[in-house]
C-alpha cells in the first residue's frame, strides 16, 4: 500500500508540473466573491430509485439554473441518494463519498415550500472531489504535517485517478457549459449532470417534462426504467385539454398551469379537475383577464376580495398567486358548506347569499359539467 501511495504521490507531482496553468488555492489570488443569482423552481416531481415525491416536500427544493437541474446536498436527500458530503469552505473544496443509502423515503410528506423562485449564491473556483477508499487513504497521506499545504491544495485541484478519484472544478468548462457550485441557507447545490457523468458514482437520470426527473444511483438500473407512464400521460392530457380551450397559450405555459393546479389541489385536498373546471368557467385559463367589475386573473378574484387578504392587483395577475388564493377560497367554502354545489355557488355569489338561501345553482352546475367534460376528454383520448 505504501508503494502505491508513493506512486500516486509521484503522479500528483507530475500532474502539478503539467497543469501549472490551472488555478490553485495558494496565496497568489483570492477566490472570486460569490454572487447572488436567481434560480427557478423545479415544478415537477423527483423520483429517486423508485420513490417519487413532490419537490415542495423538500425543505431545500431542487432548483433550475442556467437550464440545468441542481440537487441540494441536504442531509435528507444525501441519505436517499447514498452519498456523504464533507469539505473545507476555506479551501473551496467539497468531498463526496458514495455510501449505502440510509433512507428510502422522506421523513415526512408535508408542504415545506411554496414553489418560489429562490436566490442562491453562485461561487466560482470550487473543487468537487468524488472519494473512494483508496483515494481517501491517499488524501489522508497528503495531510501529513511534513507535506506542503500548497502541494495538498494543488493536488486536490488537479489530480484525477481513474476509478479511485475524479475531480471537477467549477471555474473550468465542462461539456461546453460553465457549471457552478450554488449555496443557500448553509446547503450546497450541485448540477445533476455532475453525478450522472461521473464514473465513480455510476448514476443515471431520465427527464420527462410531464412528470419529472428520475434518478437511479444503482449502476445496474437505468433511470428510464423508473418512468411513471400513468402520471406522465395524465399530466400530458391535462396540458392538452388546457390548450384545446385556450389556443393562445404555449405548451410550456399550459404545462406550468397543470403543475400549479395539481399543487394547490394537493395542498387544499380538492380535485385537480374541479379547480381546472372552475378556472375554465371563470377565465378560459387567461391569466391577464379582468372584467369591468374588477374580477381578475385565472380564477377571477375580485379586487376587493384580494385586498381583504393583502393581495394587490399585480398579485392577482400572477398565475401562481391567483390559483393559490382561488383554490384556498373554494376549499374554505367546501369546508363550510359540505357540498360542491353549495361551495361553487358561494364562490360565485358569496357565502352570505348561500347561508341565507338566496342563491341559484346554475353556475355550480356548469362548473361540474365542465369537470365531467375534462374527465371525458382524458378518457376518450386515452390519457387515463
């Protein structure tokens, strides 16, 4: 083993001479200061080794940045993925060691975020090290007090040992894209591609726009085999239905609406198709619609109603906030009145009118007819 260590140490010295043009961690230059960047929320589901869950069940959600999917290196997600993370922030390197997964599922399936786009810090000049047992012994040998700290830092920066240790630096070009190390609230984020393109990990990933991202950490199981065709077909059907009603929408915009409706249906424990039927009757899925009375957005929330709940006119034109409030509002009526007919009548004519018995059911019946139309569309087209 000692001979092997000496041989690897010689490789490090040789590589150090060959790659002196690469940046090092010495006193020559300070690492660039991290910059705050806007990251998009990943609306779709995550499936890890066959366990599927919503992104909003994560305290630190999966994010999108520069068109790449970024995984949070949170304790819970690392336990599911089978990796152990350590490192040294002062020297700007992260060590990732493959281990056996210690968790099959999340600790709880409750809503922990609200689909917000988030600000993260984008840090350059970070090194990510994939660690295995031989590589770990080698790195420990380099930490001998007699060895030069500069040599250790440089070796961490440039050394690649096939099958034992692979290394990536965020300031270098990788697959024609400059990846970043992101961090927010003490949690680091790395691009999924860094895991799937790494021979040490042996992961695979599969992305389906109608259901989400599938990750297999087992080299013998392709991520594509985890694909949930039923979920994908159902969401594709809902997307196609929205487009059949409002042809001015792009497919991407219709897909986003589907996941917003599904999120609010889950949060408020009501049917997705009921929310969609309500939105169709109100606005035909037009987020920018406002009538003369002040009913605004997809769910046609009155400006006066929104103001009572501290929602501005701009908030009501935001599809997410509008659907969120409209879904909560109909859920409250369902809870208060106990039936869809009464709840929908209250949504349209006011809870007071329903309580006094001064209401008509025409609107409610039309919404429920539309709900049935959605179901028939999905069935007749083979989506369910």
